[in-house]
C-alpha cells in the first residue's frame, strides 16, 4: 500500500505547513536525503516544562502533532509521500525539568505515527534528549532526516 493510501486509510488529515519562524527553509534535499528543519507544536497550549507543567501523555500528543506537521512538510516538498523510501533519523528534544528521564516516551508520539503511516519504512534511528529550554517555551522540537526516491 502506498504511503498516500495509508494516510487516507488511517483518516489522517495533515495540517497546513506553517511559515518558517526565522531565516531558514523547511527542507533541504541533497542527493537522496531530505533534511527537515526542527518543528514544534503549533498549539498555544503546548508550552511549559514536561515533568512540571505538562504531563508525559500530553507531551506524547504534542510529539504526534509535530509528526503530522513534519509529514506535511515532506508532502509539500516532495509532492507525494510515496517518494519517501525510509525515515532515517529523528532527533527529538524535550523541554523538561532537569530530573526528567522519560524523553523516549514523549518522542514516541512522533515515532509511533511514522510507523503507522510508513510501516517498516517509518522505523528509524533516534535520539530523544532533554533541553533546559526551547523557543517560546514549546514542549518539544523534532527534526528528521528522510531518504527519498
């Protein structure tokens, strides 16, 4: 099944691609690798420190929302998600209190989505790290490297 068909089968509607928040582009392709700029939640309620202001479950949902935005950027840049050959690497950053240690559970929100949509091609190498702060106090930021055809 194509990635486009899987997205439709799952009933997932992609959000609009937001305007860049600075002097950068959403994606840069070099050869068969597509590098996606880091994205954070668009939801104004997705602010604060995970482990203090925000629960792990809520932050997981924020990571899923960011995953949807990243997929929308892929589609916008490539024209079709069927050009995605493999999600290669995910870097997930969590705005958390110093003693927080559940970064992998939070970033699973994005990783789980990628496997739902892309199947085995959605399985990826990953880093999930804690940060002292993120822009505008967003809860998470995620960047991705994608192999494309």
